[in-house]
């Protein structure tokens, strides 16, 4: 049993966890294959943030088992594993491994147990101070690399499973994080994305005790690193020093994702978000007053229990006040263990759908307006690849906008010419709600 297949659901933390899991499996003598049919060990790294995400995992397990599952070993990793625990063995008896992210340091031992025929292997202990340190993470993208700086979450937002699935906050030492970043720069990576459920509460456990802004400044000074991004931020722990650091150094990308969830104080209070709309707006003002043009994005939940029409209107008015560059919006979904489960006045599904559509339509017009203002400007794009269908290079700006463009001298990849990984100036010629298009400046 030495080949494995892994499929990943969910957020960037999960994507990067998988990169580390793959690195660990390869170190243990396994080979990754691209098709589950060809694998001895099939792993699903799962997400349980909303009910739909969780259902996907069980559908995948049933579907594959029926068709091609004979003789294979199945493992469920990640947030559904942690949340459902050994119940997964009842629901999907062909599963042999159930492990949450706080147990990945024990993967080598768990693999030994699987190899010796144990068909009920678990890693479900959340009570840990360890972070998942791997000598090797298998990174797919040759230019952009994720680095975890903090695992877990100590907040208790009323709707959220993460504190139950990823355990308490644990920060890595700044020395380990910096060493990883320098090594990545040496290998040719130019963009680093710092990851954590709440990067703002990063606190170096070693005596130097760096906070997040200090770490960010140090990252911006590494030779060879041209862009540093971070996600995700909690408004409560978001301090002005972070904006000052971004203002000081163009290597730190001018984009902040600051999830607000709702524009209504009473909803924010019941969500246990620990800030008011005014306190949130103060952070937005810091960004609007910054020297650099900082792009602001957010997450919003509609239909949280007890959300009235007036509460929803408050969220719409917040969209007008902030003018986000982009947002992710979700219908509230009931999650096990969370305090919101027992709140009265659940909003019905149709009403959630109606609110979501109104919110998205409003945001779409804000984005059209914002993006059209960029026509005629010159933006630096990091080239991510090439789109055959549109015959355009795919680029991304520091503000994290997609900027697709043509290049008069290198119209397409071929003959050893590729622009992937390069940083080019592009003149913006067209704008849509979700992306920009332009021509490379020669
Ligand atoms: N229902 C709907 N959306 C949720 N999110 C987190 N939990 C839930 C839930 N129970 C959203 C939040 C968060 C994003 C990652 O997912 O907006 O910021
Ligand atoms: Fe999904 Fe949240 Fe877990 Fe990420 S941390 S995989 S978004 S449940």
C-alpha cells in the first residue's frame, strides 16, 4: 500500500494542510497519484464550514466506494473528521482513518497503524500546543507559497465550527516562519501568503514575542520576495500598525480581507463578533486614509437567526459606506456545537435566498463602478498562467484583482517562452464586475 490520492475541500488553510500532508506521505515512502482509481490510500481533506460543504464529503465517499472502492483504504481528514469523529465509521464503514488537523503531527504513526491492518485509526485530540511542522510541503504553484503562522481559533463566533474543528490558537515561532520564508525565496518563490484563522492574533511564543505587524515587516524585507499577502483577519484584533506596515513597504500587498459578517449591531452582538459597526468602520477609515490605495474585501452572512429586514438593510448600507472591492456572501447555515443553533427566530431559506440575491446585485454594481475607474491606469501584474480559450495571459495585481492581458511580443506560451511567474506592467483597457483586461506595456 504505497500510492495515495488526496482531494481537498474548503479554505486555503486546508489547501496548505494538504500540501503538508502530501509532503509527510512522500517522506514516509508514498507516491501521489492523480486518479483515485490508481491509489491504494484515498484521502479527503474536508470542510464543514457550511452544511453543503459537509454533504459534499459524504457524497464523495459513497459515490467512490460504490464504483471503485474495493480493496482501497479510505481516510477522512480535516474539519468534518474532527467534527463528526468516530461517527464517520458508522456512516461510512469503509473509512479506516479519521483525523483532524490538530493531529497531523501524528500522521506517520497513524500510517504505520493503517499499514499493519488497523481499520479504525483516529487522530481526534484537540488538546494540543503543537503546530504542524513538516520538513517538506509539496507546493503546486512554483511562484506563490503559503506559510501557516498560526493554527486554531480562540474566538467563539456563534455560527462557526472552526474553534471546534481546529482547536485552540497556536502560533509558530517567528524564527521557524522566517526560516521557511527565506528557504522559499532561495527556491525561487516570489510571493508569500501568510495563513491563519486569525493572523492578527499572531504572537511569537519565543522570547522576542513578535506581534503580527512585526512579522509582516520582517517578511517584507526578505531578498527575492516581491509580494506578501495574509489571510484571514478578525476586526477585533486588527490594529493600525498593520496598515502602517503596508504603507511603508510596497512588498506588502495593498489588499486587506476584513470579514464583517453583518452591518447591524444587534446581529453582530448575537454573533459574538466582539465589535460594533462603528468600531469596524474605524478600521476601514484607517485603510481609506492610508497613503497607498488599499483594496478591501469581506465576508457576509445573511439570514443569521433573528436578522430582521432592518438588520439586513443595515448590512446593505454598510456596503455603500465601505464600497468593498469584492465580497464573499453566504446564507447562514446551522452548524453542530455552535451557540447559534439554539437561537430563536431562524430565517427561512427562501428569505435567505432573497437577501443574498439583493446583496450580491448591489455589490456587483459597486464592483463595476470601482473596476471601471481603473481603465487607463497601469498596474503591475504577476503572471499566473495562460488562458487558451481567450488567448490572454492571466495576471493578478497587488490588490488581488484578476487582470487578463495580451502581450504583443509573446502572444502565447510556446518555443520556451512563458511569462508565468513574471511581474509585468499592464495598461488596463477594459473592466468587468469581476476582472480587468489590458495590454502589457512593452
Ligand atoms: N453559515 C454561513 N456562513 C458561515 N461562515 C462561517 N460559518 C458560517 C455558517 N455557519 C462564513 C463566514 C466566514 C466564512 C469563511 O464563512 O462569513 O467568514
Ligand atoms: Fe472549512 Fe473552516 Fe475548516 Fe477551512 S477551517 S476547512 S473553511 S471548516
